[in-house]
């Protein structure tokens, strides 16, 4: 049995659409809130977590619901067909919202619709991929997501200089295209393991917490802590670039694009490394490297970080900070590509959507906490945005401690499944 690369790349368009939306959102909405509506960092931090607060209550139950749903077009597709177009319309309206209540209405609609379809589109990967190929498949999925992030950061930064609304309108068009490609070109499985008697998400969470083998709980906590570090930086990076480094807003987004490009390049190798050397060792290596790059960013001065080293096609000027972000992108690939396969390989096929929901429950909780923690930190320290680079590695090291005790979640060989070993 081999991995179906063509199908997996097509499936990746779903995550591509998600990444285009959130890449643009995280890069430019904080700028709108600071410059257009003059909000304080702590308020911006809270605002940037509203999407995750909604996702906290929507994504895990939707994952469990999609496990049990049966329709002529599949159990995941209905969520994609409803959530994607509504989200695209709301997203396109954000840059032209003239008053704060209107932008809140647009972002609220966006976050509700995106939360509705993110878990089902991600759960499609393990639906159609055998356990032993899930790290490689997740590498392809995240490769496509990284392409979406590159478009949102690099393409978005160029479009932003032309008109601040253009990156958002591009994102709206691409998410519609991505959803249509997934719907027309991916055929969901027509047979399912019986799930009616399987416990739901909260029952599954209780089982995870009560299990004598704490592997599932440990990796979920690790996911919480490493996303706590990563999302906090992502939400404030353009403001960090503007206020700490003295760069233009578009240049901050372009630097995030350099991280995303290397993430894309390393997505496939990260899946291969996870399959070859083990998912846990690969993740641990990524955590250590990413912590080191963040600490380096904290201790180097803005003058050093902005030294221009070279200029490359597409990427533009690459400063010292750009090189550090590229290293961080490779490390993030090692972590992110192998984590979801570990979680879903701790359960049965009937509960893949439920455990995908648990994955997003913990990552969403961290995405809520991260920007708030760093927003208050920046405000309490006289708007010193550099401090986010010292807090994030602390969370990464806690995640590292959690991963040490994880004993399950590696790829299951098809021979073992067949013999019951």
C-alpha cells in the first residue's frame, strides 16, 4: 500500500484556504485595530483571541458531530460547503468596515463560519489515509497550508501597499476556490466504522484524563503549550516589527512570509523524518530548535536583527531576523507536521473526528491565552514588544517536558493492524 499523493495534495487545498484567511487576518487586523481604531495592546490581544474563543466552543463538538453525520455527499463536506462561502464574504468586508462595531460583526461572522469547517476539513486527511502514512500526508497538507500562508504574507504585503483591502479580497476568492476543489475532486469514504455507541468529545476527554497511560493527556498539554508560544508571537509580530524594529507593516508581514516559505519547504521532509525516526523525537528536536531561535531574537538588538544579508527573488530583502525566522519555520514544521498524526493514532477510526476536535480544543485554548498573555505583558512593560520573545520559549520548554513522557502515537504498521499486534 502506498500514499496517494495526488489525492493528498488535492485535499490540502482545504487547509490552503484556511491558512490564507488566518495568515492575512493575523498580519493586518492588528494594524487596523492599532492605527484605525487606536486600541491598546491588551485590547488588541483580547480581540485577536475572539476567533479562538468561538472555535473553542464550536470546533470540538463539530468534529464529533461530523463523525456521526451521514449525508449523500459525506460526513465532512456539508460543513465545508456551508462554512467556507460565509467566511469568505465576511472576510472581504473587514477592510472596508468604517466603525468598530461593524468590524466586530464581520470578524464574528468570520470566526463562527471558519470554526464550523476547519475540523471537518482536517479530519478528511486521516479519513482517507492509512495510519502509517499520516505523518507524510500531514506534511503534504501543511505544505499546502504553508503555500496559503506565503500567499497571504508575501503576496498580501505587496497588495497591502497598493490597497489595504486587496489582501482580504484575494483571500476571499482563494478560500472559495479551495472549497470547490475539495468538494469536486475529493471523494469521501462511503463506509464507516460504527460510531453511534462511541463516546463523544467530553467523554473522550474524561477517558484521556483517567487513562493510567498519560500519553494522550501529555501530548494534548504539549500542544497547548507550544501553540501558546507560537500563536502569541504570530498575533503581535507585525506590531513587534513596527514598534521594536522600526519596520513598515508590510515588511513585518513579508518576514512572516519568509518563515512560512521554509515551513513549506520542510513540511514534506518533516513528515518523512517523523515516519523514519519517530514522531516524538522529531517533535522534541523542533521544540528545542525553535526555543533557541526565539531566545536569540530576544537578546539581539534591533540594529543587528535588521542587518540586510541578501536579497532573494520573491522573498525580497533577507535580514538577520529573516534567517532566524526561517530556522524557526523549519523547527515549527518538525513540531506541527507530526503532532496531529500522533493524536489521531491514539484512538480508533470511528473517533478520528472527535480526537481531531480534542487536538483543536487544546490548540484553541492556547490561542486564546497566548495573545492575551502577551498583550498584557507588552502593556505592563511600557509597550516593549520584544518581551514576547522571552515568554514564548518558556512555554516551549514546558511543552518539551510534556513530550518526554509520551509513549504512544507513533505510526501503526498495516501488518500490525491486520494481525492484531
